[in-house]
C-alpha cells in the first residue's frame, strides 16, 4: 500500500552517474568535501555493549562538535537499530547516548543518519514508517536545535525502491544528492542524482489499445519505465472490453514502454511527455499488428490540447465479423502460376510431406509445407497436416492456429483439429478460446480420448490461467542462460543459503522409481540434516510426490520417508527447494491451481501446527502453460 501511494506521486530525478559500491565501504564513493570526517564509522565511545557484541559497522554523523547522531542496538537485547544522539555538555564533555523519540524510531531498523551542516535537516534510512520495502530514505526538519524534529517524510519514488536505499547526502546547494541502493542484482550502487528544482506536474493520459488481427483483442498489460532512471513508472491493465487505460505520469519526462498481449511477444517502444501546459487529458492510441509474420507496435500520441480534443474513445458497436468461405484455400493470397513441370514437382513434394507427417517427422514435413504454401493453395487436409507439424515444432503457435482454423469446417478433417486448436491457443495464453475448443472436442471425442488426454484437467488449467494472468506479479529479469535438463544440478550451484542440489542415490529410490527409471534430484539443507526429493513411493496412483528425510540424533536417516501430504496432489510434484530462512518450501507441480505443465508453488511452515501450509501458485509471468521448474533463492 505504501508503494502504491508513493508511485502515484512519484518525483522526477535525473541520474548523473552510477558506480558499483562495496556494502562494507560505502563511504569511499562520496564527495569527501561533504563528508569531511563528519560521517564515519562509530568509535567505541558511542558503541553500546550490544553494538560491540554484534560487531557490525555502524555509522555516526555530527554537524558541529555539539551533536552526534548514530544508529545503535541500545543497551537492551533488541533485534533492530534505533537512532541515538549525544550532546556536548557545558563542561565540554559528551553526554550519554539518548534515544530519539517514537516520532523517528519505529519497531523496525533505523540507520544511516546524515545531519546537514546547519543541523536543521536530518536524513536517515528506515524499514518502518511508510517504507515501500527494505530501507527507505526519510527526511526530518526543525527550526533550531531546541525545536523538535518534524514527522519523517519519505523521499519518494524513484529515490526509494522496494530494496535498500541508504545514506542520503545532498550537496550544500541542494542541487544534487548522493545515496546508495542495492536495487540492481542485489548489489550496492553509488547513485548521484540531480534534484528537481520545482515540483513536477503530473499528466493524465487517456489511452486505447487493440490488436489489428482478424479477431481483435482489447486486453494487454502495459509497463512504463522512466527512460532516465530505468525504474518502473507504472503497470497498467487495459479494459478487456473497451481497450481503455488511464496513466498518471510526470510531465516533461521520456518513458520506455513494454506492451504484452495474448498471441504477441513483448513489444517495446518509447514516448516523451511534454511539460504540462494546461489541465487537459492527453490521448494515446496503441496498436499491435502482424505484418509479414512480424509483430509490430505503433503508438500515436496526441499530447497537445488541440490534438487531444479531436480524439474520442467512445465505444462503438463492433462490426460483424466477415464469414470466411470454406472453399477459400490457405492462405488467401494470389499465387504465381506454375508450369507443368513445377506442378508435377509440387505434387511429389506434397506426397513426400504427407509421408513424413505419417512418420511423425514433423520438422521436415513443416519445411516442405512452408515452401509449397508460397506457390500453391493447400487443400484443407494438407493445411491440417501443416498445422499439426507446426504445433509439434514451433513455440509460436500463430501460424499453426491459422492453418488449423482454415480447415475447421471441413467434414473430412479429423476431429483432433479441435484438440490441437485448444492446445495451441492454451499455450498462446488465449485461454478463453482454448476452453471453447476443448468444450467442442469433448462433445465429439471418444470417452477413451477424453480420459487419456485429460481434457477436463486441461480446461481447469485454462481457468487457472485466466485467473493468474489477470493478476500478474512484477519481476525483473537479470539474466538468462541455457540449461541442460539432463544435468540440471550442474547449473544449480553456489546457493546463498548453503543448500545443495544433488542426484539421488539408488538406496533412496523406491521400487517403482527404479522400474520407471526415475531419478529425482534432491535438495540438501545447509545443516545437512534434512533432504527433500520426489518419488513415486510404493504406490504410483498419485504420480510423483515430495518426500522428506531427517537425520536422527544417532546420525542415521529416518528409516521411512515422510510424504508431505499437505502439498502433494493427485498429479506430479517435483523439484523441491527451501528458502534461505528455511520457512518456505518451493516445488513444481502439475496439480493444485496450475495453468499447464509444471507450475512453481510455495508453501509456508506453520510453527503452531508443525506442518506446511496449502500450496500457493507463484503466478504469471513466473509460471506459464509450459514447464516451470526449480525455483531457487540466491
């Protein structure tokens, strides 16, 4: 809630420079003229007995020689730091440490104080107050040294983030400021910024989104980033019926934009909002389109009062969809004429493609169909085979769906066209369309296929997908690399928690594991006293389950593994791991509230019941209709 409020009233800053910083020596990056020995590590005189016991590097600051401010655990055994001050007495000696009042200190950590030279402004970092996560930087002011400090004011987003933002020091002219943050890769950076010299006005942007496909979509997620800072300025979901959205962004700022919609990979663009020159709504139109098999984005901005006045987003009744005539071939476009020799060769290639299709050599068959499609109109049955080949070989199912939809109304086409269309739409995040095709397939398929293809379960996956995609989590990707799943443990090393991912030994495998030649990976806790792994157990009716073994007082493992029944479903569970604090169990499951394939779930340890809680899906885009496995905290 704090994050929502702060991001709704964000400030506009300009980053002058960023430099990697060591967390144990952050002072080295700051301007020595500003610090001038006024900010330094605490000396023993200011340390409490608890400070000395914890041996942490805490900072202290003074304006003149009259007041010293510092962070301390105090003389009581408390787990958080508070801000204290020492005042010089008339005798010339320093008095004892006095804790600042509850208007500054909270039940959480306060740290990294900086007192301006005039002594009337105090900057510090706190995990309390209205922090949006981790340490946020706050500011207090007073008239003079005898006056009380004002209520702490959060310095706002994007100076503060959901990570740790610490040791804010402005220059004497209040033109620039410096601070440190670990918002990038969890490593500290020294950041110098130019402060806005006036309050930046916000602009309201009223927008409309749609795709320009044959069946247009109005639903998308729009993520906006400040081009200067790289920070997220907002995440907006369009109205699925109208395509409308509303943004509130800082005027006079350039933004990068990411648009994601069903059937489209992430599309990137940018725009700049001019300085505010009136109280009118800006207008914007975003369109996604596929041109020559390339996904494109076009943004039209109407950012002057006269331009914006001409744009209306009133909803008009949709035009009726044109009826596609079944006799038209796939795809519908004019083809070059073929001579007799070329036509004969096309016929041979069609026969070859059909033979490869029957042998399930889908990659080669798809390439032949793709070439033929440039010169001839594929018959419906050939279009069906082409669609199936594309389904089995291409991750992007756009052309697969087009080929299969073309031949949908032909009576000679196998009813499996409905199943392939359902699956292709499902993995393309078109869950509602997928449910429609699954329902149609249910009405005509055999009971055996209904059971073996788990159609009811697939429909449930789609309903779960709708729910999860409509409530996405925000994440930042730091890197990607290819992983060999046959030796995945080789990539899962150097866990911060000290845990290890190992290959299970034969003596831990059940008879069914050995019969099915299943070798689970196991997670060994940092203390080497507990392992989690997956097994069919001695009854494979419920697929693979997560099991736990503990080391007993005599150093031996418990003879019977514990089935963690509170997280296991009637489908497969695999790839367990623990959080750094050992209180969260992550695993992958094909059951529970799943959107297809393996989804990653978490379960929390309950001390009162001494059991793991019901699984919670980690959500989209962490999970997808594909396999998402091995969630590990680093």
